[in-house]
C-alpha cells in the first residue's frame, strides 16, 4: 500500500485532532442528555481510518469508548444504528478487546454478539481483512 493513501501531514493531523476534540464535546453533551446511541453514531462518524498517526487513532478510540460504554440497551442501540456503522463498530470492538480491561471487554463482547447476529460473519471478516482503514497503528 502506498503512503499516498494516507494523509498524514502536520496540517491534516492537527485538523483531525481538532475534529476529534469537537466530537468529544458533542458526545459529552449527548450523554448528559441521555442519548447514548446518538453519541455512539457521532463517535463513529468521521473516524480517522486512513491515518497512521497513533495520536489521532487513540484520541478517537477514547471518544468511541466513552460512547460505547454508555450503551445499556444493546438491542435498542441496533434498532437505531444504521448498518453503515457496523463495520467500523466491529473494528472498534476489536480494539476494545485488545485493551484487556475487564469492563471494556465485557461491553465489547456483548455488542459483538449482537452485531454478529445482525451483520453476519462478513462484518468480522471485513473488519479484520481491511488493512487500509484501521483503528490501530500497525506495529
């Protein structure tokens, strides 16, 4: 994969961080309004998938994690979550599982089960096979 697919200039990285900070503030507002599904949608929108910068990926993971951990009604979440979010959510579930943090892993496994029921095994395969649009920085 050529580095041309990635847009990691200093200007672009600062713009990404700024957008993630704005997103974080919006998510906190939505969570205070008891709108966790809207917060999760907001967190998943515009995820910096094509950057190799760990700072951007980690900052967005924190935002997604905050929203994801606020979800209590997983079935209700999927009744409101558009299918366009499924593959990116699956990627973040695997990032969450990699943390080894018990509450995070428990929540990720609960969501993973329901997501796999809804989206099928293809969602898992797409999230694992996609090496360009990532939520981790390859080591």
